[in-house]
């Protein structure tokens, strides 16, 4: 326990340096802005800002990117409550009751409870990162190549289990992502793989390029196709009385606590993350409510629970990244890219070799959560004005900014073209109910899986049974197989889909 306090003291010393405080503030501001403005999302934003991190210190760069991620969870609730269009996928369910509260003249309490729940959940989740970090790192150091390969297989299976919609479609997305990760030159032999004699593909597909297309451009096309401009239902009343009543606080406290616990658990699971945490928290509250019919008509519990859950999940998702080097969701996959840019190899050794990075980032999350409370509530008027910017001006600006960001990575026009192509691919996937997030996980885990597969077979001299003879590897593969079998069972599939359908009713 004393080690944790000593590490946190060191972390705060790092996080409170002027440059890191500035990076934290920029991350919180940009994250809130991204969350408030629908149409781009955190994945595309983090992908777009990756080139900028080249010129920043590693600690400051990762503090900024982390701030964007959890800051967007705060900002997303503002749009959901005031406009009924979620700025982030994690705030979809917040719109159901939050916007109804706003229409009833209670936008202030809805925004306040969302911010309070987010702050509490973020602080608790950060404590969990600090407490679980060291023990999980020690466990991870015992992993060999076979165990790492099996763990990544389990991670991809979790992504299938927790993905919305068809199991087969989720598996297809993971396979597609794995195939995309193989484009380019073989690391061992240098042989060309699926490059189709196109010189620009010899080094593989840029992760940021694919992420920007599938998530950024595709989301803009989807919004334009859906006529988002016409669907905006901005609350016109002046927002007053941000302080919630005593009854609001009493009604919100249990949902905030339950949402924090649920979100903290789901955030750690690969493929889980903040989206499913918010849906699951809303479904749980609806199940526990004495009068479920209140939900959808302005129940404050319908704001408190999902906002707490998505913020807790956003922050605990750093646990597998910092301890095992495995990203549990698409944004964490981009964080792996940011670490690689700075020559940092993700994995358990990071906590030992880069204590400034790990503990500085953990401490910055507390500071960032405090900044976000200050940014979100007093500045709500500014965010409302931004929401009145016409999409015909906003979306072209975002596309241009994205294109500049993509081009600046390699100074290659072909990257911009590829991002456009993947934007169309992403739009097609959305229209046909394919969830793109497993694709990105497959793409980032593909090279790591291939590397550990080859290392394991090299050590065992080509003996494939090494994955079954090593106890931990065998257990992980058995869990993966069991989860896959259970997911196919009709009863479990119905329960899995119920998490999403309950929130839509």
C-alpha cells in the first residue's frame, strides 16, 4: 500500500509540471468539444492528432490523448441532453431521459447530475487503475509468447461476445481487421502480402488512415444521409438552476454507484468499453426501478447511471493497456500507436521502465476529471452556442482538418484517398449493421498475435501443442472456446441483445 502512495506522489509530481498540466487541459477541452459536436468522435480525433504527438514529450502526448478520450464522455452528455443527438456513441442512452428532462425545463439538473456522476466514476476508476496496476503487471511478466497469443485470442472473443448485433458479423469484422493488418511486407521474410503490386501498400495500411476513414468520414456521411440538420431538436429555453435538488441527489446516488461498479468492470474487458457499459447500466436501472414506465419520460436515474458507467469504463480501459499492453477498445488501440511513435513498447515492462509515463498519466486523470467539472458546467453556454453551428459549415471543416491530419503523417496523398475509400467502406458497414470497432481491434492485435505465434512456435520447434501444454495458455483458450459456444446459444444471445434493445424501448 505504501508503494502505491509513493508511486502516486511521484505521478502527481510529474502531472503537475507546467507542460503536463497544459497537455491535460488541452486534452480535456478538445475531448469536451469532440463530445459536444456530433459527427467526428474520439477515435477519429485521436487518430487525427497522432501526427502532432511526434513533437511532444511522450508523457505529455499520452496525457493529452487520454484527456481527449475521457473528456469526450463528459461532452457527449451535453449534446444528448440539449439536442437529442449524442455527440458520442456512449451517450446514446443518456439522450432518452436527459432530453425529456431538458424539455421539462430541467436541463440544468440533468447536466449537473451527468457531470457529478462522471466525476465520481472517473475518480473511482482511477483509484482502481492505481491499485490493480502493479499486481497485474507482475502477473503479466510471467506470460510467455504462447500465453500472450492465447490472451489476445480471448480479447478478440470478448469483442465478439460484447459487440452489438449479429455474432457472425462481429466475427467477420475481426477477421477483416486481421486481414488488413497483414497487408504489406512480411516482417520475417520481407515477402509482399496482399499489396497487389501497389508500392504505397508495401509498408502496410496506416492504422490512423483506416481509423479516420471507418470512424470519422463514415460518421459524417451517415449524419448527412440521416438528415441530422433537420433532426436537431435544440432546447430553446435558457438553462438556469444547475444545482440539482436534494431529491435529485437522493434518486441519483444509487444509480451512480451501480453505474460506476458496472462500468469499471466492463471497461477492463476487451471489446466491452464505455458504449456497452452505458447501455448495460441503463438496462439495469430500468430492471430495478419500481416504476419502469418513468424511463423515457425524464427519469434522472436514466442520466446518472449511463454517464457514470461510461466514464468509469473509459478510464478502467487503461488497465489492460498499461499492464498487459493489450488495447481493450479502438481508442486504446490508437494509444498503442502513440506509444509506438515514441519508441515505447506496450506491455508489463512499461510500468517498470517508464514509471513517469504510467504514474504521471494516472495522476493526470484525477486532475483532468477536476478540470472537466470546471469546464463543463460553467461553460455550458459556450457549448450551446457551438451546437447552433450549421452542419453544412461544420462537416466540411472537419473533413478538411482530417485530410490535413492524414496527409501530414507520411506526406502521402494516397493516404487521403485510402481514408476516403475506408470512409465509404465504413458507411456501408454502418448501413448493414456491422459494428466497426472489432475491425480496429483485429487490425491492431493482428501484428502482435502473429509475432507471438511465431515466437511460440520457434521456441517449441514448430510444435503447435505448446498452446495446450502450457497451463495458462490452455486455460485462456478454453475460456475463449467456452465463451464462443455460449454466445451461439439462443438463450444467451437473447440476453446479450436485450442489453441494447431495452434502452431503445
